[in-house]
């Protein structure tokens, strides 16, 4: 029988130019989005970290790691929302289930 849900891990980087309140709002926005469409397992805010290389003339960003379980169609929608959201510098979504 095919699995209905899979476990995923996503990391997104928020632009520090948003300020503390803007960063908190962005993290809350994506936390709520994931909770509404998936089973949220863990949110780990790594905080301000240095980039490996400059991105848009900046050297630091606010990193957030989220673990969740969802149906296979949700990560594509989450990725689309990351891409159109101003203030998200980079993001990645990885399926953690073993094949």
C-alpha cells in the first residue's frame, strides 16, 4: 500500500533588513502555513548566521529549520510561496523518508 504522507525538512533564510518584528512575523507566517497544511513536528530557529558567500550584497541572514509531515503535494506549494515572498532569501525542502 502506498504511503499517504511523508516526512520533510525545510530550511529558509529571512532577510535581516526586515528587523526583529518583521522576522518574527515571517517565521510565524510560515509556521501557521505549515500547521494548516501539514503536521508540524519541530521548529528550530537557528537565529542570525553568516552566509558562506555574499547574497544580494549581504553576509548574514536569519535561519529557520522546520520538520513536518504532509501529503506529497504540499512541499511544491510551500516552495512556490517561498519564491514569491519578499524577505525570503533562500529556501530548501528535503524529503526525509527512506526510499
